[in-house]
């Protein structure tokens, strides 16, 4: 069997991952449309609460160890990291379980006062199994097993949709909440089987990298990445939170709908950055790392530049017809396109910088984004309302993208123009990849 080139395999995995994510987004919309007309707001709230509490436990207490696993498995290979992964996973799993249980106990008479014990248990379980599932999926990504990774991700979406459809027979949140736990458990089992039984011809580590990785190394890297991830999470939500506090649910709903629509454009940079991180981590030559990062960044930015106006045009045509209640979201959506173009650079370059082993550098652009978003939201939202939130967000996303470009160019000694203008060699590479794709 003919061996795929590195560029070809990256292109193939990026296309497949993008397709999986895009199809998953469609299934997520279908799930929402199934639940909304059947379940009461209170029942829907229980589902949202389960996901929010579990996701918060996972996001805040996992210390972004999945990023560390991808980097170390890619560079040092699983045989040198597996012992540390097991030890760190056990400790963090217990931490999430204990902190989650304590949170439920302390908040039982306040936040969880109207929540049945079953949903409280499921919320903590959701956080625990989300973490364990992400650990196994990170190993698959580190080993470049994106076929299995995408199959598991797609199965999660399909099963989630099927459980959502059950509300037509059993209109209760229980089946969906318990079903989410089952889906995570199944994902863990399938990922474990893929890691154990499906082996690819992995290159041996470089002589200097063929050593056992201690748990401390794993945690030190993840701690650096964790600060950036928490700041990114904050930047994504800060303007929405301030808008809701200042203006209430109506404007909040309009802005979040616009933001949700524009975020669908991020499916492509998320897919590409996901695929190239493990490849760049495994490369030994800095020039090869930079070459792949720059080419990927340009491809994503060009496609995004074409897609953004198409999304705005589609929104202007279809929202007044299909969702007339949300016609006010068209203006903020249009404004958000500027920041959405520049944030594609941050998404691709952030994972590239992490793959160089310097995740702490990503703290700078995310901190700049959070500071601008927070400050501008407090100033603009009281006078400009939804458009103020959109303007604050788009400026912060633009600043984050520009700062990522500057940091990447300084660290890799890459001229800025190379991130925007294609070279003759890159055009030939892309043409060759497209030709192979068409002939496959």
C-alpha cells in the first residue's frame, strides 16, 4: 500500500475532521429543535444545568492536561508517557469527583435547591467522565489516529440526537441527562479499544526524546496551557454576561444567536489546528514546523475570508423568513465578521505555538483579548446595547488574532507578510494536494 506523504495526510485528516465537526453542528441544531417544543423550560433547564456544571468542573479542574498529553505523546510517543498519563488521570479524576460532590453539598440549599438528587449526581459524573473521555481522545490525537477520533466524535453526536428524539416518547430530561453519561462511557471504551488494538507505524522518538516523561513534566506543561484556555473561555463569554446583567434576556438572546451563527465559521480553523498540533509536535526541524504552521494558517484564513460574507448574505436572506424574532441579530453578526477573520489566525497559531512546547506564550494574546473585551463591554454596552457587545467582542477577537501573529512571527523569526501572501512553492503544494484528493 502506498504511503501517504505528510502534507497529504494532514490535508486528509483536516478535511475529515472539518466534515465531522460540520455534520456534528447540524446534528446539534436538530437536537435543539427536538427538545425545545416538547420539554418545559424547567426540564430544558435541567439539561443545560447538567452540562454547565459538568463542563465547569472539567474546564476548571482538568488543568488542560489533554493539551499536555497531545504534545508529549506526539513528541515522545505513548510508551514514554503512558505511566504519567495514568497517574495524573487518577489524581485529577478524584479531584473533580471530590470538588464536585463538595460543591453540590455546599450549594444544595441554594443553586441546587430545585434540582433532584439524580441530576446532582449526573452533573458531577458528567464532569468526571468528560475529563476521562478527553484524556483518551487526546491520546488518539497525539498518535494521529484521527480516523478513530472522528468516528467516536461523530458517534457521540448521533447518539445525542437519538436521545433527543426520545423526548417525543418520554418527555423528560432524565433520559437525555442519563444518556449523556452513557455516551461518555461508551466513548471512553471505544477510545481505549482504538488505542490498544489499532496501531499505526509510529516513528521512533528522536534519540534525545526517547526517555520516560515524569508526571511533573506533564503537569507543568498543562498548567501553562491552562491559563490561556481559561482566559479564552472568559473572553468567549464576558460580553454576553455583561449584556445580560445590563439589559436582560431579550438583548442577551439576540447577541448570543448572532455569536452562535458566526462561531460556525470557526469549525474549519478548529479542525485544522487540531490536526496540525500533533504533527508539529513530532517534527524535529524548526523550519518544517514553521512551514506547516504558515501554510495551514494561510489556507484557513483564505477560506474564512470567502465564507464570512456568504454567512452574512445567507443570514440577511433566511433569518427574516425563518426566524423573524431574531432579525435584530443580523447587524451584530455583520460586525462580528471582522473579529472572526482575525481570530482564525489565533486559533491556528495558538496550537502551533503549543506544539513548539511554549504554551505559555498564548497567555499574552488571550489576556489582551479579555482585557479589551471586559473594558470595552463595560463602556459600550450601556450606550450601544447589543451593538456595543458586538463591537467590544470583535475588537477583542481582532486584537487577540493580531497579537498571536506578532508573537508567532517574533518567536519563529517569520516575516509577517508570509502569513498573508502565498509563495509559489505553497501554491504548488496545495495544487498537488487537491489533485491527489480529486484522484483518490
